[in-house]
């Protein structure tokens, strides 16, 4: 026990240092990521959960959240379906299964701390980070409040302080990251009277979950929710009924969120690089077309001028020739008439 | 002026908003479950000729039977007979072609409906869409009936033990059904789910034989079994065969087929000496007949001994399932262990056994069934001549030698109350009525022969809660294994709080106890807790 | 004397337009105060399930799409050499500039801490986020539009040297503008790629960015037609002869282009349905709604544009442009609001608060007022007499 505890603390320490030193976090990048080795996780066994809401109360306490409208001991809260809010990082819901002829099933909802979180991938100021302890943390000091993380989260977890005018925060379960770093258990896990929540290394928890399914095959659905969903999560679930029936989506697939947008992102540099080439090309063609058009126009004008000139010259030539001819004719005529006149005069003189 | 532009923008917004609202409105799922009926027959047999052009017709059989009865018509109004047996098909003996079958339905159904309507009586539909509906207003709720010992007894009594009326075999040479005395078995041994060559399906066989006989009996003005669907298929029907007042005949006599009262189940029939194998298991056949509804529960294929198909190595007849597997497969309901395992699910037992998980048997239990013979037993059987009689007598003696001792420690060794103070920062300590619980559990065991045989050791019952420890008067405290922290981080062993809650509440739930509903059912509120 | 008589009523303060816009502006200012003192919760119906409402769905998505006229027109004129439409560049660029400006202004209402809007560029950049790309491109493009628009303002101010510098940048700015527009118009669609589990499969498609980009071209072309027909009604006195003479040609030319692009858009939308193999969903209520959008607001305007161009029916083209613009609005609303969170029960769905609509109206009104202010003062619909034929 003491050894395992020391090991545990050592691990926590290194994880903490690791988070502090290393800035490169792959969990939100486009690379395939299967989780930080040795990272922590929580297993929620809804077969064990009895809906006592001790986890909600503990969460409220350790996170200094405002007192709820109805006390935690009031079971009537469970009559309505609830979700996580800015005032409750985690909620337990009751799912009546009278139709299946079984007692109600309780299920706890909180941030699932995805291995590759959609929120971290969506955040344009990197306010969310997947840390090496397994927790997905949020940094309010850079958050702009665009709420794209809330749009992106497939589990509908992040909530928002809509009533805070000047410094609203996105709010979600922190996996009790500060407590983990101190070597403590997350508040909800510590408070669970039936150990429906187990905290430990993710790899170990998967083994425990498999073991339970094998040992109580009739009590469990043969599936660990969160082992692969959305690329895997650090909060996993066991259930005795289909997960869909206890309000969990089974249609999310196993593709991590960043992969959904990586294609669109990879096109960006292509557009940025190729568009200028393309557009300049089009522009050049347009310009060239204009230039050719201009040249053709000029040519046409020139040839037109030339043609006119030629015609004109021809005409002038003809006119000149004609004029010459006429001149000659006139001269000839004049000579002739002069000769005639002279002949006439000579004949008259002779007669 | 520019107002026009503003109006345009406003209209755009308004249109979008209204359209959006309407989308929300038509996104309302409608869920209506139909009326439950046990007599639904889906007329879609034409499927065998290719895809249906329209949806199949939901036909209410009992509705028609009753209506015809009122006008003094019987089954022959719809069913033709072949060799004096009514065909199960409507107005035909065989499915010939798609068109022919379709016409038979269309012509006969519609003409009858028209005729009845012509007389001014209430009648059925006459247009296509009324019969061929996509979603029916009815939900089929028919259940397969079980022909149990009690029903068998009622039949054999009323038919004066004329077994041949129902039991028969098919003689291949004469191509006739013959009756062989002493060879009777369950109908299901031959009649399977679908028609085979020279073998009707169970469905056809039972409908033809049962209803035919019931009809004839009724004609002779005698009391008879049901002739309408609901009588057999609707457990909620007022004249169902499963009526509890008729069914619960006290002490149904055994079905006699020369079966033994006791038998010795050998672990290897080929090994004469029975050496180097497990001891044989004495088996109380008669008692087990009483525990089950019919023979087929164990004798799933025929009424021979298990070893005729299942040997120690496994053989072809038994699907190569060995005798060991057959007897011990915890998941098979026909096997000894499988059936006994399922008894652990009873409310009285599940409190302890559910938490133990699957197949929690330990090797010390083997000898409970594979009993060692005591020397003088063998001698006592010498007077019996045949070998079978000898082993049967031996089995009987061995079984009788069992003395189910349901006992645990004396009262003074069982603490009466235990105070659990671990959550005393929040609540008053829990007062755990230890002895009362032990006594209740002992009482449950006493009421059950199987349980009392397996809980004979004094410490066995303690181990339901004080698990994973050697039995004894003073088991270690819970905290010696379960740490006080919320969770044992190193080993994942359940912490103390988890152990208590899982054990106490798990047991309460499995035993069907109403309490606890809330924390304060066990943990009394602290007397004057200062509010923070 | 006559001139004075015509102008005089214009100078009256209490025209119906002024009264209505005055009321809207007043209301907008009041809601603004509430928004920044009581928080988003007081003025919106946004919830934890529905973090984005009409301030994103209308103000951002529709606003950016409808402001696409700027890049479409300047690309047509400067890059594809359709010089005869040169007169249309300035109004389109102005609309684009104002459109983007007011998108950014609207965003300051929607985001939690608007003064942190530059954080993605000055604090730390979430480069894996498509929103980062949108933010980067929109802010750059706003600058580009400002520069593209600046010659008009500089002419008005009489700063000849600065104006000459700005004019010289025209072609570079145009190319830059097209790149940025391609990127952020498509990225607005790509924003929804991360939520396949929330957006109805008929609208969700890996081609969403392409859909958004292509439809932004339709939006740009249609908006230029729509706006030119409105302007020629209200600002005809500001237009020079070139503008008046060319606008019919513009409407025909852009109508033809819009028809072709809409046909392409229709085709890729159908491909989108096939690629997801979602045909069976068309028979559901959402499927019918999808068909309304696809047939009524894509196929129909495509056809009407084609008929209008063939028959040289300007009136039909003008009305079709309105239909096409409505189609774009409908599409953006469908993606961001109607088909988003479709799996939630109706009591968890979003419907805008009247104050949200109020702010959207306020922003649109402000845009119109600023547009009116500028076109009545700066050379938008006419060539500045000092700079004839200088392009």
C-alpha cells in the first residue's frame, strides 16, 4: 500500500511537472493520439449507482459552487432530466426503465475529458488543454467567450455564465485537477458511497471494467463507453442497459473531433498558395487579351488607313493620267485646228 | 423611401423566424401502441412467391370464429378438409400460385363481407386499403403455450389413458402413423419448428390435432379444450388453458413410462470398476420430476439416459459434448449445475449469491454430488438381482444417508447487534441487527432442500457476508481488508464505505426488500447537527 | 428656386424613415446597455445547449455571406476584366466593407469579453480551430476592404497623393480579397464540421465548406443585383450617366452568372446527399424542409434567373435576386439553428429572444444609416470630377 501510494504520488508529481514544463500538447492537434501514457481516468459504473447525489454535493463543495435551489438530499430533483450548468459541474439523472421491467437506472454526467477533446480543438485561443494527468483544463484568463467549444462538444458538457456581464466563463468539470496534483481523489469519486466511481490509470480501469463484465455477464452490457467513443475519453462508463437508454449517444463514432476538421484545415495553405497563382494567371490572361485586342485594333486602323491611301493614290494617278491625256488631246486638237486653219487659209489664199 | 428596404429586411427576418418555428412544430414524434390481441394472423404467405405488392393483412382469427358461430357456421366456412382433417390454409389445401392464392383471399373475403353487410349486419372491410394497412391498430400478444405435466394429466385422465390418441410414431415401411406402447415421448422430439418430409411442424401438428379433437369433443356435447386462439395463446384470456385454478392440481401424479425412482449417474459407463474417475452421482429422479414441468427440460432430445449420447470423450450423437460438460455447464439449463445455478437467482438466495459473481463454485463442493460410498451400502444391495436394480438401490440408500443439517453457530456465538460508526461525522451510528439477519437467512435455507444440502457447514452461511475468509466463529472485521479511505488507490480493492454499501444495499436489492430508499433509512439523522 | 424646393423636404428631420430608424437605434442602445450590464442571459434565449443564436446565425453567417458582393464584383471587374461593370465596384465594396464592419460590431455583443477579440493574435493562437482561421481572415479582409474603399473617402477628403497610392494597390488588394474570402466564406461552413452528431445529416456534409463558398458567390452576385435595384430607386440622383446607363447590363450579366453558379451549387448539394447516402431522410419532416430549401431557394432562383436573362426581363431578375438572398439566409439559418441540435427535445431548442432580434435590427439599421451617410457624400455612385477615367 505504502509503496503504491508513493509511486502514485511520484507519478502525480512528474505529471504535474510535465504539464508545467511542456507546452506542446498534441491532444488538440491533427495527429492521432491515443492518450498520455499513465494518465488518469474515472470509471463510472451505473449498475452500482443508486442516485444518492453525494457526488453532486461533494463536487459543489470542493469547487465552491453556489448552493443549489433544492438541497442535495431532495430526491424530487431527479424527476426532471438535468444537464451540467455553470452552477453544477456534474449531475445525476434517473432513467426510468419500467418498460424493460427493471428498476430505474442512474447515470452521472460531467465532462468526459476526451483524449482528443473537441473543445480544445475548437478553441481559437487554446483555453482548453488536455493535460498529462488526463484532465482537460480550462484557462479563463484567455477565453474570449465565443462559445465555439460548447458548439463543438459532442457530449453537450461545457456551460456558460450567461448572467455574468463582464467576465463570463465557460464552466465544466475539472476532474479536480488541483486535487489530483495534491494526490487526492476527485471530489465525486471520494464521496461515492458505493464506489460507482473508480479513479485510476486509464489502462487499469479498462481492465477492471472488462473484469466486471466477465464476472457479472448478466448485469452488464458488454461495452465500455468511452473506451473508443470520440477517439476515447478519460471518463468511462459501464451500464446494465443499452447506453442509449440512459441518455448517452451511441452514434458518436470513434473518430476523434480534431480529425473532423483536419481536412478543411489542410486546404487552407493550399488555397493561400494556389489562389494568387491562379488569380494572377487569370488577370494576366485578361490583360493579354486586352493587349491583343488593342494591337489588333491598331493594326486594323493602320491597314484601313493604308488601304484608303492606296485607293486615293490610285485615283490621283488616274486623274493625273486622265488630265495628261486630256492635255495632250487639247494640244493635239489645238495643233490640228491650227494646222487646219493654216491649210484653210492657204487654200483660201490660193483660191 | 428607405422604409421599403427596412420592410424587406424585416420580412426576411420574419419569414425565417416563422419557417423555423414551423420546423419545430412538425418535429413531434407520435407514439401510440395498438390494442393487444393473441389471435393475430398475418396474411403474408404470398411472400414465398416474391415481394409483396402491398403490406400483409392483419387478420383477427377469433373475431371471425365468433362471428361465424353466431350465424351457425363452423370452421368449414373457411377451411377445407383433406382426409377428414381440416387444412390450416384458407379455402385451399395447397399454395399453388401467387395469383391463385391472392384471388382466393380477395374473392372469398370480400364476397363474404359484402354478403354479411347486405344482410345489414356488421361486416368487415371491402376496399383494398382497409385490409392492407401499413401500421395495424393491433399488437400481437400471443404466447406459445406449454403442455406441462398438469395439462398432460388432465388429458390422460379425460381420455382414460388412451395414449395412442396423441402419441404415435411414423412407420417408414407402411408410411403410416403407428402407436408403440412404452415409446411415448414429447411431441417436440419429432415435430420441429418447420415442416419436414413426412413430419409436420409443431405448429401445424398441434393446431390440426388439438383443435380437431377439441372440436369433435365439443360436438359430442362434452367439455373440451379451447378451439379459439386466445384459449391457448393468451395467458390473460378468461378461458385459457393456463388458468391457475385448473392448472394447480395438487400433486400431479407422475407420468409413468417405467422411469426409475432413483438412478446412479456413472461418470464413465465403459469403466466397469469406476476407478480413476469421479465417484458416481446418486440421482433422485422422482424428486426431480416434481421440480420440473415436463421431461423435456432435461431429456431434451429423447427419453434415454444422458450417457447414451454423451460419453466421457463426447460422441457424434451428443454433438461431441462430453458428459462432464453436459452435467456441469453453468450456462445450460439442461445441465445439473446450470439448473442449480439458476436457483441462486431466487430472491431468497440472490442476496448472497448475486454478489459472488458468475460461477462461484469451489472444488470443495464436488463431493456433495460425487458422493463416496460407504462400505456397508454395497453389501445391502446384494439381495437385488439385476445390476440396474442394484445401482438404483445403492443410489437410494446414498441419497437417504444425506442428512441436511441446517445449522449455524449457537445464538450466544452470534453477536446480536453491531454498531457501525464509520460515518458518525455525518450520521448517528448504524445499528446493524446481526443475529436477526442470520436467523432470517437460516430460515430461508431451511425452506429449501437444495439450499440446506449445500449450506450444511456451520460457517457457510456466514460467508455470504464475511467472504474470502476461512469459515469460523470469529471472522475478521471488514476493515481488515477494506481500507478506510474512499478507495484503495493501489489495488483497486473496494474501500470500507463502498464495501458496506455495496454489500448491504446489493443484498437488499436482490432479495427484493423495499428499504432502504434513502440514506436515513439506515443512518439516523444526527440528533442536533449544527447547520453550517 | 426650383432646386431648393426639391431639396428642402429631404432636409426635414422627421421623415418616416428617420422616425423608424430613430426608434430602432434608441431601442438598440437600450438593449446594448442591458447586454453590457446584465449579461447575455438577460437579452438572449441562448442556453448551454444552444450557445449560438441569431447573432451568429444571422449577423455573422448571413452578414458575411451577403457582404460577398465586394469580392465578387471587384474580382469580376479587375481580374476577369469585365470593365464595363466598373461603376458597380465602389457600391459593392462599400457594402462589403460596411457588412464586415457591422459583423464585427455584432460580434462584440455576442462574445463574452469582446475586448479580448484580438487575443487569438496577441495572446495565444489556437491554430487547430477553424474559428481562428475565420477570425484571421475576417480581420484581414476587413482591412483589405477598408483599403479598397479608401480611394472614395480620400477623393472626398481631397487627399490626392494618398489616393493615388491606394489606387495603385487595387489589383493586389483584389487578389488578396479573393483569397481571404475563399478561406473564410468556406471556413464559416467548416465551423460546423466538428459537430456531426449535432447537425442533421442532410445539412451536415464534409463538403460544408464548399457549399458555403459557392453559395457565397451566389449571395454576392444576388446582393449586387438586389442592392443596385434598390439604389437606383433611392439614390438615382447621386448616380452619373455611366452608372445609370450600365446598370441594366450589370443586372443581366450578374443574373446570368448567378444562374450558372446556382446550377453548380444545386449539383453539389445533390452530391452531398448522395455522398452521405441520406436519400431515405428526404421522406422525414426535416427532409421536406431540406427539399423546400433545395428546390424553392436553389433550383427555383436558378431557373428564374435563366428565364429572366433569356427574356431580358429585368424585373424578374431583380425579384429573383431577392429570392436567392432569402435562400442564402434560409440556408445559414438551417445550418446554424434549425437543423442544429435537431436531436434535442423541442423544449431544449432555441428560439430567439425579441431583444436578440432587436439588436440584429439595430445593427442592420446602423449599416443602412452609415451607407446613406457615405453615398450622399462620397463619390460612390459617380466618378469624382477630379479623377476622370483613372482606373
